[in-house]
C-alpha cells in the first residue's frame, strides 16, 4: 500500500465499507484491495490541525460550531487586498494600471474589525499604496495560468485541493504566487517551509501538465518576494508530511467515534496563536493567552 503512512492502514480500512461477497464474486478479485476512501482536505485544513487539534475540531467537526469571536481587522485587510488584486486582472489590459485600483479596492473593502473610521481610513490608504507600488512593477500582460485558481490532485491517501492566489506561466513552467499582507517580512525559509505552496505546486504540476517547482511569497507591505525552488524530493517530503497529518486526523476522529472524550482526542496546543484564535473564549488554554484587540495587527503595520 504505497504512500500510506505507517500505522494508518488499519484505520483507513476500518473507514471503508466492507464489500459484499455474493456467490458470483470470486475471492481472487481482491475486493479487500479496493481503494480506500481518500482524506479530502485543503492545506488550511491540515495546517489547522497541525497548529492546534482542538481548533481543528471546533472548525471542522463540531456542529453546531462554537461561536467565533469578532472579526479581525487584519483578516478584513487581507481579504480586501486579495480581492482587489484578483479583480485587477479582469480589467481590460489597456486600463489595467494604478488608476483602476481605488475603485477596485473600495468595491471590495471589508470594514469589519477596525477600531474606528479613522483607523479604517488610514489602513485603506496604506493598502492602496501597497497595491499601487506592487502593480507598478507588474507586467499587466503577464502570462497567467490562473488567478485565485483552484488546483486539485490525489495521492494514495489524500484528495487535495486548494486555491492559489496566482499561477504564472514562466519558461514552460508553472510558478505559484501567494500574496501576503502581514506585518512581518518573509524570507526564503518561509517559502521553502510553506506546506500550502508546496501542495499547490504538487497539484498544479498535475493540472497543467508542466513542471511546477518555484513558489513565491509576495509581501505587499514591503514589496519583497521570498522565493524557493523546490525539487521533486522536497515536494514529496511536503506531501508525506501532509499525509502524516491526515493520518493523525483520521486516528483522532476514530478515537472520538470510539468514545474518547473530545478534549482528549483533540487536545489543546497552546502557543502564541491562542491570542488570535477565534475559539479562545471557549477554550481553557485560550483564557490564559494575552488579549489582543481585533485591530492590533493593523495598528503598526509596515507602511
Ligand atoms: S485558544 Fe489556543 S489551544 Fe485553544 S483552541 Fe485556540 S489555538 Fe487551540
């Protein structure tokens, strides 16, 4: 069973409905070797579990899900900028320039989470400046394979899908581009270690039937690009990591189904992320984390 993480075979088989063996079905057809059900996931689903199993449970399993805290301004900012950039590529090429940006950003601006109108206005101006500087360096006729494009692929155990911010066509290859709007700059280690971008590359190579090894983080606040050139081996390591995480999730879900208390099957994993967690109010570990205002991450963002 190539590609199946050690120790997962039994769990995976237990999730598979047992085949019916009628008298017309010879044993040697090997129904026990029928493909197992694949674990359907996105990179963010896997990362959610890796960051904190309890947060994963609240997000993906608990129904009804616990009520989330209020919206974060940095999420509003990120969504606004991403959508404006996506729509910029839909503007006819002769008008695809900085003059189009104020209208695009206004149209997609998400208002939630800011301290007040004054802060929101200042962040809007800052975001517009990022976009103007970024698009000034962009070829409006860039050869694109996709913008906010969903790519999907299967492994022996995963049915992966995810939406890449942009996929460029360069020199016969596909290049994954991910926009970032956070405060801190990024370097090549961030690009190398990004599970999401490696999985996008894995899927894009199959979808577009061309090599996809280069992944780039475009940090809009600083106008910098952190790039990494993957090898087939480094992509395979990320895929293995994803499969291992999926194996852990399946094991935890099975434990839950078998009666293990939810807080044991999906334990807390306290970290600096707790202050920003949507579920900190319903989590004992979250109660100990320093409280952050919903606008804290945009207050001193790099201009
Ligand atoms: S507050 Fe921290 S420990 Fe609790 S669910 Fe969120 S990330 Fe996990």
